[in-house]
C-alpha cells in the first residue's frame, strides 16, 4: 500500500500532543485588532485542544506527525 500524502496546510496549522490530542491556534487574532479589546486579544493567545469531532479529520490529514 502506498504512503499517504500529508495535507500541506494542515501540517502548518496543527500539531499532535503526547497523549494524541490535536493542538490548534485560535482564530480572529491576525488583523483588525484595533477594535478588539485587550481582554479579548489576551484570551485568544496561545493554543487550545481541537474538539474530538474535528480531531479525527485533522489526524487523517497529518498521518505522520
């Protein structure tokens, strides 16, 4: 059976933790930041764990990561 290809956009956006969960960064933090409050921008910092409903799809896109 041939090797699976990794989805190039997904390998840049997601990573797998040691326990097998999918880690992702939060949206709405790249531009148009002047109208957003400091508290809102602070809460968007860092990464979060993807929901299990989406994690299965993401894992199939990055099989070797």
